[in-house]
C-alpha cells in the first residue's frame, strides 16, 4: 500500500490533540487499533493498556512517521486548514472529539 497522510486524535474532552502521520498501514488495521483503544477506554482500562500505534505498526512492517501536530482547542480547525486532504482520522484516546463527548465515559478514572 502507498504512503498517505492520516490524522490521529489523542486527547481528552479538555483539549484536542491531532497528529498528522504518514503511513502505509491499511485502513482495516488502523480501525482495529482504534477499536482496541475504544474497548480499553469503555471498559475502564488504564492508559498503560493503550497500544503504541508506532510500535505495533512498525513491528508489523508498516511505516508510521510523525509529520506535524497541534495541541490546542482549535486543533480540528488547524487540521482542516493545514491538511485539507486528510480524510482518515483515527482516535487513540477517548473521548473522541464530538458534539456528544459527554456521553462517552471518561477513561482512566479522569473524573
């Protein structure tokens, strides 16, 4: 598979952290990792249980290279302005950046 840019969301309801990553990992594999992360969060798992996407994917022979990042409340707008061609956005840590974020349980005993 050819390299492409994706976005990886990693944060809490307080701030949006987006990382732009260049990878050749298939979409199916990225969705599997995202699902693992969601399961860990929803089942009260600890942050230590969240897999390292870098380690997992490079161990499997895929590229996973940091390109850029933004860690402020306007990260979604930054991503849209700076990387409009990024169409794949994955979530590593929940809650996800959504209007109904409050409906997703806070992971890691945050509250």
